C-alpha cells in the first residue's frame, strides 16, 4: 500500500538476457553509466555500460554484457569493414588490460551462442589465443540492445577483484568512430555479487565497502520546538544538498549524507553518497543506473549502490560533489519544529514546515504535519539546526498533514556502517537560555601511530591565480596539489554559480564564486590550512564576435576547448576569408600534445577526403594548452589529443549562422 500512495508509476528497462523462468542471478553487477562519446561515433556503435554476472543456469561461467543505445542487428559486426565489439579484462587488478573477448565476423542468429575471439593482451598487443573458449550471443527476436560474452571460470586465474571495460569500433584501426564504456576500467568483485536475483529484498554489498558514520553532528540542541532564527539561510544551505532522483519515469527526492566513503568507493571515482527511499529506485536496481537533478538543475549520472527494502531506504553513489548534511544528534520528540525539502509532483526545491507529530524511538518511525506528497519520497526531514532526522517516506491517503518519515537510525548497517544505531539518535536538549548551536565539523579520530613522530606541515598549492571572469568562459583549468601528495578535496559555496571537478572550475552563472580546498592529513602530515579561492563570475560577454556551434567530448575522454578568442581577420561566420583565432583548453592525464584539424583549406574550400591536421601541435602543460589557428568560414575545426588520437571538442563555423546561437552538447 505504501508504494501506491507515494510513488509515480515507475518504468524501467531491465537488460537481462532471455532465460528459463526459474533462472536466477547468483551475481549481477552493473558499471557506472557511460554518457560521453567521441563526436563522430555512430549511434548503433554507442555503448552505455557493461554488466557482469553469474547465472544459476551456468554457474561455472563468467558472463559479460555490453550495453548499446540501440537494438543490436544481426550483421552489426559482420559488415566486411572490420567492425567489432568486445570486453577488456584486467585479471590481476593492476589497471592494465590482460585479455579481451571479441566478436568475430560471423552474424548473430536468433538467441543462440556463437564463437568469439579470445586474445592475450599481456604483451600490449592483442594476440589470438586458444587458452579460453569464448562465446557471444544476443537476442534478435526481443530486439535486445546488448551482446553477451562468456568464458569458463577455470580458464583464467583471477584476483578476487578484477577490472572490466567494454569497447566498440565501427572501422578497425581507423582511430575514429569508437567508444569505451565506462571511461576507465571498472572494478568488480567476482566473489560477491551486487544482487542475488531479480526481485531480491536487499543488496549484498559487504559491510567493509559501505560508507561509514563519522563524528560530525550536533550532540545538543537548544529550543528544538522553536523555528530557526534564519529560515531563509537554513533553507538555502540545505537545498544545495537535496536532489531529485530520476528512475525510469519515476521521480523522487534524495539528500547527500555526511559519511566517510570506503576506499573501494573512492578508488572508483565516487565523491558523494545520496540517501533516498528504496521504493524510489526499486525499478532501477537491475540496471543500477539512474540520474540525479541537482539544485542548480544540472543532471548527473549516479549508481544505485545498496538498499534495504524492509526499511525502505537506499544508498546512491555519484562522482559529483554534493554538499553533505549531518544526520547525527538528539533523538527527536513530539512538538519539535521540522521542515522537509524535496520534489513533490516533480517540482524541485519545495520547502514545507511543521512539527514532529509523533516519534517512536523503538521503531525509529515518526509522523509530521509538514506537507509530504508524491515526489517527496526520500527527501530530508530536518530540525532547526539543519540536521536530518529522517526521510520523507509516506502519507496517509485523504489525510493532509499526516506524513510519515523513516528515522535516520534505519540507515545503519545496510546503508551506512554505524557504531550503533543508538548513536545516531542520542544527546541532550540544551537549556533554553543558551544560544542556538551551529553544526560544526568534528574530525574523525585518526590512529596516533608513533607517539614520537612529529607530523609535517603541508600546504595546498593551486596551479594558477584566478581573477574575475565572464561566465562565457565556461571552464577554467586549475590543478591542485598538496605538499604531502595526498588527495585534495573541494567544496563550492554556491553550486548554482560554480563548482570544481576534473581539474577545472566549471562556471554556471553570474555571481560570487567561493571554493574551499582542504587536505585533512594523516598520521605523518598535519591537516593543511584550507585554501580559499574567491572571484566574481561576470555576466556572459554580450559582444562576443564568434559564437559557433560546439560539440564537446567528455572531460575525461579527451582534450577539450574551454575558450576561443578572435585575434585578427574576417568574421568566419560572415565570410570565407581567412581569420586567426586563439584556442585555449584542457588535456587529460594521458595527453601529451594537441593537434588541430580542419576540413577546409586557406580559401575556404573543403578538402576532398575529410579533415587534415593544421599547423604545429600544441603542448599540454599542467593539464592545459593554448595556440593560434587560421580558419575560414564554413570550417569544421576539431582537436585530437595525442598520442592516443582521441577526438575532443568540435567547432563548426557556418557562414551566415545566427550570431546569437550557441549549443553545448556534453
């Protein structure tokens, strides 16, 4: 009944191969979604991810499924031009490809296995091998958008953790029209699956891989029945941590929790942990892939990590930094002031207020008269200090002001590792005449190690100074490094204005940008003094001369252009005469140089055979590049990052193009 009351109808596509009715998964894990592509990739070769599984029908085999955006056709990899797809295997978890499973040039037929290539890549080059008998299949009748590969478990020696990556290529060895998914090798535990079978009641993520409770929170609260002194400021800060959860056609809410991610999470690139209700993501637990809509209306991919259906709670990982909310503190009582923020009926950032109508410290359930409606599910219910006391979960039908929240202690063990659920709701109410406490960070205790060891002092260094800049710049290349070599964390004061990720500042809108950089230290290094970067993001430049259409590759996939500046010559949007532009951008960690390419000569005439390199290569220095290029109107200009020849940003200068038109497709 709870689900019918709260949730919009959820529809999801489950990418399982066709099995007998009794078949079940002994293991099934899905990679993070791949949503970035090379600009020239054809839709039928666009892959979105890779899944790993073991079925009870063939428990002696490892199965791998490459997911595509479109249904697979019989001759997709039997077209006579070398098209192929496969799975890269890193069997010893050293982040290097050891073997690959690849399609051959025979067409698929029905829902039956056919032979696949098995290649040894330990030498760095693919060498065909008979060491393992690999097979591949799909389901043409069901218009499946996946291809499967299988090998016997005993054919390879594998570590408990391996890494996987899917690959597709339209024309072999042309260094174009190819796709990886995900962008980096994806880490998988082959000894413990993520779900036991479709429809299981809870995930089986091991406790050691769960995020853990830390000491941040308030142990006391003053005048909990009074509204906050400044609700405007409290709501503005809390909203930054609240997201809209998009699963299929369903909409719910969620919030970023203040918890310490496990090393397994951080090594896979995850930075934030979002809490929601299980019923919000129930239709996505098979694919694991969902999207989050942030408070600044940015849509980011996320991964359903673990859940507890019995308590209707779930945890979601994302590589996006979302400011976290505290969730430890005094046990709430009847009469407390509370508020809820979520996306009722799909409208994000809606604030409602009320009181705690009832609370049961034994069941960790409570009720509130703060309005809760479909779409609020999973969002935070918080007290006057901004501390989350529970999740907005349900409402009674035909009863306004009778909402149900699931208390924060229900997150313990299945979603977050806790020292004890009684430590989540604990503490005391301070005397009413004391000042209202503010949530303050309390560092997690660290091992003291050698008592005679004197910790070193470290500082955080930024690669450049940043001054006021127009929002038209979109990105500012910036690398951070601590003297200790330990990773630096960042937090933007206002995500609607700017953020920092992937060694760059992302500019969203006009306003004041403040970013804090921290390094908490370890047993050998003291915590660094926070480095604060402040500057103004100015209104987009109104008189920008050139506004071409831009198609931008993934920031992690290849080098990309951040700014372009007219130097001299004609406007390439008005004529075919030669002009000079200064191009600035960023490179990935693997990039050494950037090569510009264009499809027209100096007179604006198209080359007969596609594009050609133009000018000398530009060096990648501290993750960035800059150089001049001469082009004419009607030119398609793009960059390629060397030595891997990965295509980055493409700019089209179309003659007589509308000067007010600019489009970014990421």
